[in-house]
C-alpha cells in the first residue's frame, strides 16, 4: 500500500512583469516525491517544465527551498502559498 502525505503537498506561484513561474512539491502515482517547476510568458506560448524525482520528502523540500530562494533573488514576487490537496476527514 502506498502512503500519501497530502498535507505536505505544496504549490508556489511567482510573477515578474509578464513572466510566471510555479513550483509543486508532491508525490506521484507511485508515492515518489517529486518537485515540478514550470515557467513561461503571460503574453506568449513559450513555456518550460522540469521535474526532479527525489528519494525522500526531505530531499524534495530542500530542492524546493533552493528554487524558492533563487526566484526571490531574481526579483520574482511570490503570489501564493497553498496546499494542493487536503486530507480527508
């Protein structure tokens, strides 16, 4: 049985001018922790995405923390910090 930690799934979004960037920390179908970064232009169809498969939740959080710091250093303003999924009650 795969154990999902929905509470730890996070999504972050940034904007700078006409550019956007998003970052997700979550588990895939098999329970592996992944970090997904996506970016693009608000006025163009040009986009990109990169995915890191991690050996642990801690590793995924470290990668995400480094990416968040890099976005801040590049002048992006974070728009939201929210949980993607919530646990069932």
